[in-house]
């Protein structure tokens, strides 16, 4: 039972983080992954994993790389 709760908690947190990122993308588009990490307070690794999933699901599009400033 405890393992099921931990799995559910992890899925809930991932879903919340995904919604946070989608809302930030809508509000700040176009926006880079490092900027999403800064705006959301999530780690860059978490942002990369979630945005890759969103790209695979065709929920967001990745544009060309921008030059560094």
C-alpha cells in the first residue's frame, strides 16, 4: 500500500510540474529551458525531462536554437 501511495504522489507531482511548465510556456513563449527552470524553480534536469515528454506528445514545439547572450 505504501508503495502505491509513493507512486501516486510522484505522478501527481509530475503532473503539477507539467502544468506549471505549460502555463509558463503559454505566458512567456518563446522561452528556453534554462529560463523555464528559473521561472518555475524546477531543476534544469526536471525541465528537460518534462519538455521532452511534451514534445514527444506534440503538446509543444521546439524551435531552432537561439544564440547565447
